[in-house]
């Protein structure tokens, strides 16, 4: 600050006390000016959107204004990309004075958002608790896992009152028992001013279950619901003026593919009718042929049948499995090459599968499917002549004729850039191999890879291979010559098989490793204004792949070959970048043409949004070509996905118009009773009954019940539900048990899968030893999934395998209870029932000691604890006859050592054990020599013989065999 400004401020200021020095005045003045400057920099949401660096479409601006104005849940259609809205919200709150937490984000979402905001405001999550405390105080943006956040909130490592707000991604996954809902509840209990903003792009998820939208909003503590479907007027107004030129090319299926599709649909229809006939009382509305061919069929079926799976008969389960298999056969026929589809069909024509399915392989339609699949690979003379994919020729025509002609008509001087979009990495690899080495070579490699016997090549296939090898690319001459040698019909069969083996090794070297992106370029010089205008065979392989980079980078690939056409093969979404991969490629490549090899609703809308952002004149916009099989399963699946999304939005809109939202739902008022559950509420009725006639004494405030929870247990839903019932959760690292309810009660929680693994490995035995040694009331809690049946005996619940290791779970549990008499087993149908049970077990009981719980099981003894006995001696004595849990403590206190115990008489042992019978058993085992008698030897021999004859039978069989042996000897 300049001296003149300081003087002016001093003149305007009020008279200062003489005690204040000039330095103090200057500091106060400087602070006042900085505060004024900060206030001057504050802008409204509308002013923020007017900044030049904020580029949003009209509907995105409205989304931004809605969420900045009030907390809420935003549900938008797939492909409309709320990501830019969220980025601007993060930028608006990027300040060291704010602490904004982002939860429930995937890895690729976290990396994407971090790259779009200023790095100085983004803090990485520290590994240690001390470091995290320091990072929390620094403010900024935190992308944090919910498990760490919950523990830090419970341990008060994070200043909850200073949190500016929490942003929740993938809000459709937030259920009452999840960790995200737990964190939001802890946050709202102590912070009434911070915001909660939630985002979701999956409207169909809100249609599953009863009142899903209302429950999600209640778990998020928001009162506003913002709905943005594709048919929203603002969205249509933003995208309609910048529509791309779309050309839809209907590619007909071959006759064999059409027949296979019809037969698969017939079998599906038969199985759907059959499953509805068997289960007339079960709601099977979702099981339709239309749904069977869609992508979400498995999730719909699982959500509907999981809870009653153990009640369904074996035939129904086989039909459900076969519907999934038939869908995979349909996908393979439609999208994969003929050889791969035939190899998959062969797997289901084996005798083993025929004996284990629902019987569809015995139908005439199934026989036709297997027959037609083979005819697509071998001709009438059983010669190898695979049928090419119908879309291959259409794609070749596009690249060699349509796009070059359009380039000449538009008189574009730059080299064209074409983006080909596929549904998965397998299709992407298929197209890359087809474009770089031709169809015949690729199909031959597929046959060798899938171990399909090639035998003799047909004359037509050999001529095609020779014609493709006759026009080789400059960079791939050796490969074409190799193919010509391999497919030459003049070679004898043995030599041909040797060449095929060589090709197989080359194919394995090239690998079936599927990448999600490939960049191709020309291998022949191309004149200006012509892309692929070739007078020779249009199927010739004239492309080559740009050498792979460590990480796929479109910009680097374009710089590698700058003056040649580029063809980019890309999946709709990748594992590393998710659905944002397409937007990233579009921004880097700026394609002139896009070929939709497969259809995808999200990708189509991303193309629309990308073109609306560019705002180019019609002549300069990209052209989109759709390659689609009309009136087929492919087209039907696309239309079904559109219809489902529209129906989901209509349901959400209707729900919003009818639902009643309490004022206290946001948790910002004291009326939010759902946050605070008084522990004495359930006893209020009993207290009311016992009121005295003269009046009621003032209630005595009780301490909040506490439950010690092991840190590893925060992966489950139970700690969240315990806290919701009003119990205080203390997260600690304990070595014995998972939950400590009272000083005497220790609980080890096991899910079904964990129980099986622990019993087989012996880990559960060691855990029970520790619990029984240190706690008076050890409990083994066997908890079932709330979405699965409460049913242990069924094969489906134990394991999908029929191994002996999983068949004797009940017997092992019986042995466990025999070894540990004090151990109690609790069977819980769901975490909700477990939380209620814990609350009831704690009624009127003392609270656990955290320090003692942590120290138990460790090497250091607890403060004030004295080890009264040796654990090894304790376990040894328990195995002796006459010694049990009721008399062992007296024996340990007064018995002295093992040597002194051997010197005691039977009368002295009777005084120690307080039982004449127990004393005689212990004395006999210590002093009487036990030698087997003749009858016992004969009996044991008979038992061994019976064991060999009957196998691992029951003890009754052995006793019966021994008795028969004695009678025969007498």
C-alpha cells in the first residue's frame, strides 16, 4: 500500500487512542483494506457466468445457477455431461478459506476433475492421521475415500464446523446403510450451514425399488430435485441449432445371420414362456424377450430374483442361466466375426453342457443354430471359407468411396480425420486387424487362435487372399507375401499345416491383447482432395497402425504422421477415462467424419454437445455415419434403451410432482429428528406406565451408549446403522473381535463367504480362542446379505461349487461350539437386524473401556491387569476328563502346578473340582494305565473294516458293525 493511501485512510478513520502506536494503526488499516478488496472480488453466480473463461451451454448455465442457489440432487440424461457444471462449481469454491470434500468418485473422475482445477487448491489425501489433520486445516478441495472420511469425522480429526460443503457423485448409489450416507449424517449433525450438492447421470437407477428418489434425497439431506432429460426444452434449444449432418446406413444381415437371430429369439421366447409357466406366483414382468437382449437384463433379473432365489426350483435357475448364455450367443453372432462366433457355439454343443442345461440344446431351433454357425465358416465341401462381417464391406465403402467423394465436393484441402466408434475393445481390435491386414488373414488368425480346425482352404478364399497379397502396402509387403504363401492352394496339406502353425505363433506374437484406442494412417501416398480413392481392390489393406505410444495420445499420433489421413478407432468409454474418453478424443482430434460402427445413446449425445460447443457453420460441421442393422436385435436394443430412459424420466417427474418433502429434511434445523435418536425413546412407554400419582420425577439423563468398532469393519454397512440407532461408534484398532459391546461381550462378525473361508483356513478357531480367553461372553455373529435369502443350506448361498470343503460347514460349526462352550452363535438376516440386536444387548449394561480393548491381545499387558494363569496350561486342562469351564478356575487357583496335581489324592481332587464324578475321571486319566482289551481291539478292527466299506459314514454305522462283530465271535 502506498503512503498516500495510508494517509487518506488515517484521515477518514476515527480518532485513535494515544496508547496505540503508529505501527498498530498501520496494521489495522492494512487489514481493513484487504477485507474491502476481498469483498470487492465477490461476484454473484450470474456475474461468474459472464466471465470469458466460463464456456457453458445454456442448459449447463441453468444447472449451475440451480445448484449454486440451493442444495439439491441433479439427475441428467446420459451424455449431457454435468461434468463442466461441476468443474465450474469446484472453481467457484477453490479457495484456501473453503474446505470442499468430493466423495463417491471413481478413479478416472477424480483424475479428470483434478486436472481441470488449479493445482494449488487440490490437496492429496495424506497417509497418516497427523498429516490429514494438517491438510484439512489448509482448506481447498479434497477428493477423499468415504471410509477414511467417516473415521476422521468420528475421531474429530477434521474440523466439521469449518467444512464449506460436500459434493456427492454417482448419487443414485447412495442408500441408507452406505458409508456416504454415514458421512453426510455425521457432517449434518455438527454443521448446519455447509452445502450438499449431488449429481447423477443414471435416471434408470431411480426406478428400482420403492420410493428410490425420496429415500436418496433423504439420505443426501437435500430438498430440491433438478431433472434434466434430453427432451427438456432448454436442452433442445441449446442443441437443435447446431445439429450435425447424420447419415444412417442400413446394413443387411446375411441370410445365415438372420436365421440364427430368428432361432435364438424363438428359443428365448420358449424359455420365457416356460419360466412364467413354472413360477405363476412370482412377478416375472421384467422377464421378456425384449429385455433379454438388452445390456441391463442381468441387473434387472438379479434385483428381482435375488431375494427369492432359494425358493426357485432347479429348472428355473437353469433357464435364467440359459437366457444369459443365449444373449451372449446373440451378441457374438451380431458383432463378432464368423469364426469367433462358431468357436463360442461349439462350447455349448458338448455332452457335458447338454446334461446340465434346461434342455434348449435339444430343440430343433438349437440344432439349426449350430448348423448355420458352421456353414458361416465352412462351405458345402467342408472347406474353410468364413463369411465376412456385413459391416466390413460397408465400412470399406465409406473409407474408400463416400468420404473421398465428400472431400472433393467440399473442396477441403487438409487431410481428413475419421473417428470410428466401437462398443468394446474386442470390436476395436477386430477393425484394426481388418483394416491393417485384410479380412482373410484376420479370419485365418482367428481360426488358429480359437483352435478351429481349418483343414483345406476353398478356392474362392485362396483367390481372395492372393488378390489381397497382390496389392500390398509399401510398409507391409512382407506380411502380404507371407499370407500369399500361407493360403496358396497348390501346397500339400502337411506343409500347409506347418505354415499355419507358423502363422499361429505370429498371431500370438501380435497378440489378442485388446486395446481401447488405435490410430491408423495411410501406407500409400495419397493425392490432395482424395482420401482413399483407389482403383484396385477396395478390400486391400492400405492402412497401418501408428507405432504404439506408452500412453495413447492423439496429439502425439497426429504429430508423428502430419501429412496423411488419420483414422482413429475408439471405444465409447475406456477404463482409464470412463465416458470422458470420447470427449477427450473429440477435443484433440477434431474429426471431420465420425463413423458409429455400433450404436450408443451416450456417445450420440456427446457428439451433439461437442458440436454445439464449437458453433461452426453447417459446411464445416462433422458428418456422422451410422452403420446399423435395421429391424434386428441391434436396432431393438438401441430403441429399448431410449424408451427405458424416457420412461424413467417420466416416472421421476411424476414422483417430483407428488412427493412431500419436510422442511427439516436438509438437516439445518433442530427439527431434524431423524439425525438424533434418543436412546430412551423406546423406554418412554414403559416409563409412562410407571408414573406415580403424585407426579413424575425429572428424567435422569443417561450417558450415550458406546460401541467399540474395529477399523477394518468400516468396509461394511453395520457401523453406519449402529450410529443411526443412536449408539456412539468408537473406531479403534483392536486385535480381538470386531465389536466390543460391554466389558464382557465381544462380537466377531462373519459374512457367509467370510465364514466359509475362516472355517476352512482355521482362522476362526484362533479368533474364538482369543475371545474366550479374554471375554466372558464371546459371540460369533453370522450376518446375511439383506438382498439375499436368509437361508444357509442352499447350494446357491454356500458356493457355486459342489466341493467337499463347502459341504461340511454345519459340521464345522458344530465342532466349534463343542470346543468353545461359552461361544454364542447369532444368526442375523441383515445389518439392520444386527444393529437392533446390538442395541438390545447393551440395555442396562456397562460401557466398554477403549484402552483395555486396544491393549487386549497385544504384547503389552493392560494397566492393572494380572495374568492369573498360563494360557497353554489352561487349554491343556480343559481337554482332560472331568475338567470343564465351571471348575477349571478353582483348579487353577488351588491346584498349584501340574506336578502337584499328579501328587494329589482322589479325595483332594474332589474338593478342588466340587464333584465326586469329575474327580474320579481326572484321577483315573492321570494314574490308571489304560490298555486296550481284546474285545476293544476286535471292536476297533471291525470299526475300521466298516469305515473302509461305508466310507465317512456316521458313528452309528461303526457301532453297529462293532456289535455284529462281537455277536459273531461269541
